[in-house]
């Protein structure tokens, strides 16, 4: 849906509050997510949630019509790496969606968490995303931190905003590198034509920084790399690596439609290292996840 608002008040109001007052079926948290995803434009420009509306502003909101989702607990096995009274570290497998959405209303990590944790999940992100602080794509494997209460959620969200959480990913990408390491600093926003895709968007994108390091130049024109996120935009590694001519193997959205290697199930991307300050103890914790079997077998095949 597309919704246009014209601001005709002399006083200034935060844009997320103003939209919520005029479209009450959209929650403040959902509006803030729309703004974060560049689906809210003010005078055809992106904005932040704390933007103060000015008289004469034309506000365009693009969103999918809310759909009631009955999120139920499901007895789905999950790989728990660590658990205490406030947080849970899980190792997400390939082909699992993190939370329910259109087309994926069951079998998600949230469905599994509701069964495992019962009522012990933070509520900040609402009934569809309880406990979820950050996400990884369906076909990306690896570590996620889940929060069991709102205080832990707030503290970890602050660390994400401050870019102080350690997030290192391992990937296989096309092409061999001349340099051993580098940085991609290019803003990411919605694709100007295909709204389901992200793209380098210098006009309306948000800051995005990825540091990469070559772990091994493989055969058949592939490389095994480590990417460290300084920011965490949607599809950041996939977009950034594609933008410098090294799309991820298996990524049929930002890479070749006909990969050299057959029978792949999405991009070869694994969230390997996750580190943060524990919300209760104040001490730094770091977790490392082994590469999944399919990833290791691909590396052996390409060596």
C-alpha cells in the first residue's frame, strides 16, 4: 500500500508519532522499521525516526497491508549454543526463516523459540518477533542472540546501534582478489525499481560499512573470505560484495542466475563469530560457530 500525508501544522512532531496518529493500525515499532528500510519518504527523501515534521512536508509511506498472523509454538529442534536467564544463543540452520512473515507463517525460528522458552521472550518487537534483536536471511546459517526479557533487548539493541557488537561472517564468493583485505563503504537502500531488493543507493541509502579479508583463494575462480560488519543493513554483505564484482556463490538475487556450481541452496554465507557485552554481567562474551557440513564440503570441492 502507498499512503500520502501532508503535514499542515505549525508545531513539530516526530514523524513516527505523526504517522502512527494518522494510520493507527501501524504500530510505532513497525513505522520505525519502515523508516529504517527506507519505505518512508519526506519530500522524496529518506529520513530518520526522530525527524521533526515541518509545515508543508509531503510524507509517502509504502507498506504491505497488515495481516493477522497466528504465531504458535512448534516443537522444532534448535541448536542452542548458550543459554541463561536473559539471553539465548542459537545456531540457525539453512532454509529456516527467523520470524513469521508473508508466505512463512510456520516453521520459523520464532515458532521454535516459543516452544522452547514459553513466555520467557522479550516483547519489544511485538508478537511476531518476540526476542528477536537482529536477523539473518533464510539461507544464511549461523549465530543469533535472542533476548528473554525487555531489559536485555534494550541493552543489546543499544550495542547494535553503537556498532559495538562483533559480527564476523564467512562466505564463498566469485573471483580471486588481488588485495588480501579491504573495506566497502557504500550506503544501502531499497532498489529504485525492484522494491524487494536492496542496492547501493547514494541518494536515499543509509551508511553501510563491510570489512573483508581473504582467507583463501580457491580454485575454479572462487575465494573464501571473512566479512566483518560495522553496520547491519539488510543484505549488506551480499550487496556490498556484488558491488565490487565478487557476488556470493549461490546468491541468485545479487549474483549470476546460472552459477558454475549446481544444486546450491542460496548464498554461501555463515554468521561465524558473535560477540557482545552481556546485559546482566557487563562482561564481554564471544561465540564461534563451526562451518556447516555443506559449506565445508563446498570448500573441499573448490580447493
